[in-house]
């Protein structure tokens, strides 16, 4: 049987503890120690990388390259070959043709290897070979050398697990390299404060735009998977898929907030003004959260019917209203969430009243700040879905519309968040024709944005 605690230990070392320039050799050594202890028929492990991958490692970890890709065996001998040296050998074809294969003995010319005890080659009866990939592309080959001609199915699963850990290690090196690069960029910006904010915002904007495509691809693939295999999916698997879908919508909202944040900080936020009915916009927003409120057993109280014509950016205004309703439902465990509209003459006031935990005086100053969150709310939001950007972005939207946003709250007795928006917009506007609309949905109904 597999020794799961030891395998989990290796996995934990890779994911949480092994960092820096020697991660590959650390992983190979740990895997060899595991095999030598529990699967004594294994004599060694070797990792062969394509030239471009070795070049990347050479650029990142110049002084550790040789150590990083060498093989460990029981005599502490090392094997380090470029994949190009294996051309015209059976082992080379696995790069492009197979995920896994096995070969009798050593599947390449041992004259390339150098200082290796000949007894080692004689003791190897079978080599188990796995293709190593990064982002779907083959980058190398991982070999496990065994002294017995056959191994159990259980042991074969162990080898596959270990090969996955090696691939994770390569990915981690890539990610750490990217993090180092970004840290260097941040340090550079800190030393050049005159344009640091602009560079940072440009970076956020580029990353956010780049994230839109993979998020869309993931959502489309998830939809196709559910439609293709819908009748074969178990209830448990369906819950996993729903969780994934919810996570994608959350990520989409975070990306949208980041883009809005970038526009706000760069003074590039433009409003598209048109003629709307505030009651219709508010009612649509409230109805989109009916299912989410019902799941939590909350009473969702719609606003009373009024005629409320308004000249504003309907898309932005509805996004703000949905943000307030979403937060109220997210942080309210029992009771109700109610929405009201009041006519104040030159302004309308939209209020969202909840029976949630309330906000302490200590936390009130954080609410409309960038990444600001209330500690009580976080205690109740175990999923950690709040980024602290939603209300900051909402405040900027409302102020640019010529309005105001605020709240009243008492710890343990709930909160009321409100916005005041002018009936007639008098600020800077984008040069577009006024339009009438009753349907402005900004993000998936029921997905939090706070």
C-alpha cells in the first residue's frame, strides 16, 4: 500500500516549505529517500530537461543549475544530461508521443554519463519514464530506475504522484521567478516615486485585461463540460462544479473592480449618461438577489412603487445598488434585507437596510477606503469573498455622479447603507446620446462584490 503520510509530507514540502534556487534537487532528493525507504527496488531518479528549460533555469539560478537537475542514487552518484543528448534513442520519443512508458534496463547510451558505478547500470532492470510538462507543453523526462522487472499497481500510482510533484516544482520555480521579477519592478517604482503610481496602475490594468480572456475560457469550458456530461455527473461532483463556477464569477468581479480602480486612480473614469427610471433599476437589482436571499432564509423587501425619472449613468448606478444589496445579504445571517427609495426634491435616496451584525466604531473608518473591511463582517464571511474594493469603487462612482454615499450602523443591530444621487446630472460626461433602458445587469446575480 502507498504510504500516504510520507507522500503528503513530500507534497507539503513542495507546496509550502521548499522555496528558492534548490527546489528541484530538494524534491528529487526527498522523492529518492521516500522510494529508497518504502520501495527498496528503486535505485535512482533522473530528470532530463529540454535545452530551453535548462536555459531558463540557468538564467534564474545560475550557480545552482547543475545541482538542480541531477540524479540521486543509492551511491550518491549523479546523472545530468541535456535532452538533446538523448536524440535518436527510445527515451526521446516519449517527449512527443507518450505520457508514460517503461524500458528494459537503461534506455540510453551510458557513455554520456561519466562517473557512474557500472554496477548501477547492471542492477537496473526496468526504467519507468514520465513526460514532464509545463503549461501543457513537454519540457523534459523523469526516469525512475528499478532493480526488479515488475512493480505493483500501487507502486506505479506512487511514481505517477511523484512525477506530478516534479511538475509542480517546475511551475513553482516559474511562479517564484515571476514574483521576483514583479518585486524588482515594485522596488524600482518605489525608487522612482514620481511615476510609481502610474506604472502600478498600468500594470493592474494590463493584468486585469489579460485575466479576462482565461476567465472567459474557463467559464465556457465549464459550461460545455456540464452540458456534455450533465447526466453522468454525481451530486457531489455537481457541488464541486458549482463551487468552481461561483469562484469564476467572483474572480470576474474582482477583475472588473481592479479595472475600475485603475480608471479611478488615473482619472480616466467616464460616465455614460442617459435617462432611466430609478425604481426600475433598483427593482431589477433587488430581484436578481431573490434566490440568494431565499437560500439564507432572509426576507428580501422590495422598494415601494414610485415614479423616479433620473438622468445618470444607469450601468454604474445599478452596479452600486447591487453592491449594497449583495453586501447586506452576504453579512446577514437571519432577518431581512430591505430596499427603500425616497424623493428628496433635487435628489433621490436609495437605502439598503439589513439585520446583520452591524459595524463597530473602530471599523467604521475603514468602510469606504481602498481594501477596507469590517472585522465583524469578516468573521461571518467564512468564505473570505470580500476584497474591500466594492465600496471604494462605489463611493467614487456616486461622487462622480454628483451624489453622496454613507451608512449608519450599530454593532449587533444591523446597518443601513444609502446613496443620494441627483435627479439631473450636471458633471462631466461622455459625448453619447441620451438613451432609455430598463435592463442594466453588471455581473452575475447573487455574486458578492464587496
